[in-house]
């Protein structure tokens, strides 16, 4: 019985720690999860590794868990489970103010890419080889610059 109570206490303590970590992450901040950067909405992770010219703001809006470049939707309980196992599962990389600066660059780069396609007179069906939907980028966290690869 004593072992059961101790295990329950440890579970409650680790769940509370996970809860505190998740509550400390501001919505719409940029988080580092694994090797990637994501915009965190509170329930979703929007990847920031490419510009999606099919969306209005340039950030990917298509969602599919099995698609590596898609938005990842997760329940809060699922995020808490991951944080219980590994408290470093996600870390805040940029606060919401800095995240807005990054998001604005995604939109301006998307607009430049679209203008380039129009200026070149790309014809045919959208999102073919000559009219790509996704354009890879890298983000410099120190200077807050988004650079097309």
C-alpha cells in the first residue's frame, strides 16, 4: 500500500510539473520542439521550416499528422504526457512579440514569391514543378531574420 501511495504521489508531482511547464508557454510564441521551430497556438504546432504560398500568411495551414510539413494538432492531455516523459520536449525560443516579427516576414516573403511567379508568367496548374507550394526557409533566432534556402 505504501508503494502504491508513493507511486501516486510521484505521478501527481510529475503531472503538476508538466502542467506548470505547459502553462508557462505563451500562446503564439515560437517554440523549439526537437530540431524544429514551431509557432505554438496552445493546441497546435505550426512548422516554421517552409513558406506555404497557398496560405494567406505564408505559414503552413494544412494539417495532417502523417505529413511531415503539416500543422500538428494535439490535445492538452497529450502534450502533458510528452512533458511528463521529457520536461525539455518543448522550449520557448521567442516570445509572442518576436514571433509576430517572424510571422510578418513569412507573409512578405510569400508575397515576393507570388510576385516572382506572376512576373515570370508561370502558367499551368498551380503547385506543379514550376509552381511550388512549399519553399524552405531558415530562421536566424539572433537577428530574427527569415531567409529563403
